[in-house]
C-alpha cells in the first residue's frame, strides 16, 4: 500500500478520534492504540500526523521492520503541507536512532537542526548522546552539558547522582510538593541495585531517542495525585543499565510486565481481597 500525503482539511482527519488514540499511547495501551490507528486510517487515509504517531507507536514496541516498511510507503506530493514534511523528518531521525545508525543520525540532525528548533523538538540530549557515541564531544561541550542532570549522566554516569535525583524527586518521606512519589516502604536503592543487573533487555519500550523505558508491577508502590498505584516506570540511557530516573505510574499497560511485588505483599493483598469479598457478600462495610 502506498500512502499519499496531502494537505489536511477537515474531511481528512477527525481530531476527536485522533486525540483518543494518542491518550491510549500515553497510558501505555500501545497495542490497543495500534489497532485503533489501523481502523482510523480506513476512514482517514491521508492523516500524516496520524501516520507519524502510528509509526512511533510501532517503534516503541520495537517493531522496527514494520515501522520502516510503513514509513517507506509514504509518498510526499507537491501539495504536501510543510508540517507534514517536518513530521516525516522527525520520524526519519527516530528510525535512524532506533537502528543505531548514529553517524547518519548526527548528519541528519545537523542538516535539519533549524526544523527541529522551529518546532521546539528538544535535541540537546540527542546531540550530547550522538557526540559521545561518535567520540566528538569537546571539553567545552562536556563542561556546558554537565550543567544539566540528564546530559551529565549521558557524559559520565553516576549511581550516586541517579539515586539522589530519584530520592529528591519521588520519595514521599521528603514530603515535597511532587505528587508522583514512592511510598516510604519502597526501597529505592534496593530496587535500583536489583534492576541494574537485569537491563537492558527485550522488555524495554523505545519511548525516546536517547533512553529506554521499562514498566514493572509492584502493588501499592507509590501514589500519583494521592491515588495508590501498582506500577512504576524505570528509565535508562539507551542500550545501557544506566538508570537515571524511576517513578510510580497510574496506568496499567496492555502488555505483560514483570511483577516485582514481594510475596508477603501479595499474600496480604490476597487476604484483604478475601475480606472485601466477605463484607460485600454479607453487606458489611470495612
């Protein structure tokens, strides 16, 4: 199938449906999003923004071959909008990064830097990552990049820096104003040490050009806006075990993730569930 990209008029897209699919992506319901996109394209076959996010969703799940195949089917016409062309440039760069073609990605970034800057597509971390991979980081750039946490971790990873960042951002014992926090009983350092020996692995989500994301189940591990949640996210620098953040997550993904809930916690949850069923059956309130 060849996809011809034209000027987007109202009849060529449905913003309501489109936004609902994007919401699925943010909630890690990625397989459902792919299915919804494919249904959507039957009615709106010329929505370039839709194709861009569809390809991105394929990439997040590591379906590189299908993403490349679909990308190569898109044909740009004379009346293709500037926005559509720029979206395709963004996707092309992501494909190069996922395929680890770093030299090509760097040259591509330099060639279209003005486009990325105009659209406010942040490239600081990407530039830092690529220059390090290619061995072309200057001492002056290292000094400048190191002023920012993520870039500093890309240049020279520090476990201490990572734990300080995670604890200061997402540990409820600190009583700060961040409403995405682990409960006090969730031992961040212990979890960090446990996970560092098991990643990178095939369970990652290719969510960003310079990092990999992992989702784990852990009952009552934290809270998001005062709601107790059962999942948490770990983010590491691309293709490494260099974890630079982790945080509780309120979304339940539509794919299987490792369950790290301690057995004692599972038994407690199971007992509580049985009590709730008893109270519900006999009309008693807990």
